[in-house]
C-alpha cells in the first residue's frame, strides 16, 4: 500500500515564527504543494503525525526537541522556543498544526489524511508564507522540507530501507573506510550528496560534472582528474549512479578504463544513528 503525501511546505517555516524578520509585510500570502509517497496505510501515517513527541523524529529542520510545561507543548527550534499543538480529528483525517511564540500569535498549518483506492492514502499539508517571511526564505524552507524532512518522515513511517550490498554494483575487490563526523546527516549529505562538490574534499579532482533528473536526483557524473604530472593530460572518468537515496547514500560504477581497471565503483553511506 502506498500513500501520496501532498504538502504545501511547512515545518522549516515554523522556525521563522520565533524571530520574525523586518521584511515588509505582504498583502498576499503564498502557498505551495509537494508530494511524497509511502508504503504504509493512512491510519499509520495519521497516528504517527498526531503525536507531538514524534515531531523531532522527522521535522529535523524545525524541531530540535519538544517538552510539555503546564499542559502546553513547547518546541525548541533553531530560532528559539515556540508554543505548539496539533488538533487531530480521526473521523475526518484532519491534523491542524499550530505554532507561535504566544497564544495570540499561533499560526495554523492545516493538514489532512485521505483514503485512496487500493489501500493507499493521500496526505494534504498546507503551509502559508506568512507576513515577515521573504520569498527567498520561503523557497529555502520549502527546499529543506522536501530534501531533509520528507526523507526523515518516510523512514519513520515505513522504517529504513536496507542499504544495497556492494556486490550488487561491482564484483571487484572492495575496501571500506569509516569516518565519524560531528555533524548531522543532512549537513553531511549537502556536501557528499552533491557530486559537483566532490573536488572540495578530493584534492586530485579539477571538477565534476553531475547530471540530475527532473526530481533532482543525480543520475551520472564525470570526474575530471588533475594531470599526474605537470604538463600531462587530465584523466576523465564517467560514473553512472546505481543507487541514490537522499540523506542515506549513493553508489556508482564505471568501466574503470581511465585507470587501467576492468570496472570501478564507489559507495557513500550515511548510517542512521
């Protein structure tokens, strides 16, 4: 069973309520819709989202932690604390979320879960560009929602997918290097998941030309290596993406002829912790 999640981007926007900018107020408010699919029934999605304590598990850009004080839920965001509540109505599937610095400044983000044929479900999530949020910031918030929070929500509802074994991509001998970084997975992925940034941490590369499909996923990349000696020719190697999952990792393979090998392959994985 699959669930399509339509979202008019929200959670990263909520952090903005803790510290409104001095951007001139807008007379019109903007909204946007995004989609995400789940292999899970609608009741499972509704139940997970209706629990405030689950917020830090998936709204990773908006919520650092939640706590209840005096019967009121408080969310700690990168910009400060916000009051937060969810009005859930199981009969209609409505999940209206409210956030704000004070009770009279709560802003609503209406959401709802619908049943679809074949055991699938549809989740509608409306986010509004409230006054004080610039166009640029709203665009950034939407991107963070789609690139970071959607994958986290999908993993929480469905459970993490198994990472493909290296043997699925290449039969060549394999070496594994493990590095522990003091940074959140989305921050690391912003670097390693963008193949065009490869030269930033690989001194042997001059540049990398990466191709993406319409969804923004990398499909292949061309590595332009620096000459092995001064005045020498640059080595070019083409790699095809075999597996690519945002905030989890990617794997690629090539013919390896640029280095005198039968085949070449690389895999970068960010284990969940």
